[in-house]
C-alpha cells in the first residue's frame, strides 16, 4: 500500500529509530520513544502535505496516530471523507 510505504519511509528517515529497532504495524510510536510531541507535529505536517488531508485538533489522539496501522487507517478515512460522494441518478 502506497500510504503505508510513504509513512514507513518518513518515520524511519525522519526519526531514525536505530538498527535494532523493529517498526511493526502496531508498534506504539509514542510508548517506544520513537516520537515525542515535536515529532507528532512533524508527522502531522507530513500527513497534511503528503496526503492532502486536514487534521483537526480533536483528531490528534493516539487512536489515530500511534502506529503505522492506525495512521494508515486514519489517512484512508480522511481521504474517503474528502472524496465527494456520487449522487444517485
């Protein structure tokens, strides 16, 4: 999945976890110490610019942004919300 690949690339490049760190689908980015509050802001900037979404303050919660799996699902939801729905004929 392209979103997942772009996220993985950004996180491992921007926050270099070290060679021994295993970044799994459900690895907590915050609990593992990989990102801090400043890192969350960098992540938000990346998400908005890379995927063309807008993240509201109320959406900046671990349920949306704490792992690769959660971030990928969040971006997909935001993109789906932004796509105009076709009207029935």
